[in-house]
């Protein structure tokens, strides 16, 4: 019966590794950069386009692990 807790701990460690993958971090950094550009843009159309690009990058990164993580799923509600 001691094997079960060890197996659960191993699965948890693997899940945490997927959450912090280098690809996920790179995608998040790129999306953050696009969002910063959008916030600085005086053009509303450009702002929406940059935010849409950032959302797409975040969505792809969120789905890269088959949906095992949802913490980085972007808010897809329209900009106000």
C-alpha cells in the first residue's frame, strides 16, 4: 500500500513539470510582450489585433499539454 502514495506523488511531479515547461514560459513571455504593445498603442484596431494575437499564443500554449493545465487559459471576453 505504500506504492500508491509514491505513484500519486510521481504523477503530481510530472504534472507540475508540464505547467512550467520552457515552451509555455516562452509563449507567455511573447504574449505578455504583445499585450504590452497593445496597451501602448493609440490605435484601437491595432490594440485589438495585438490582443487577439496574444490570446492565440496563450491558447496554443494552454493546449500544448492536452488540457492538463488550465491556469494559463486566456480570458476570451471582448476588450472593453
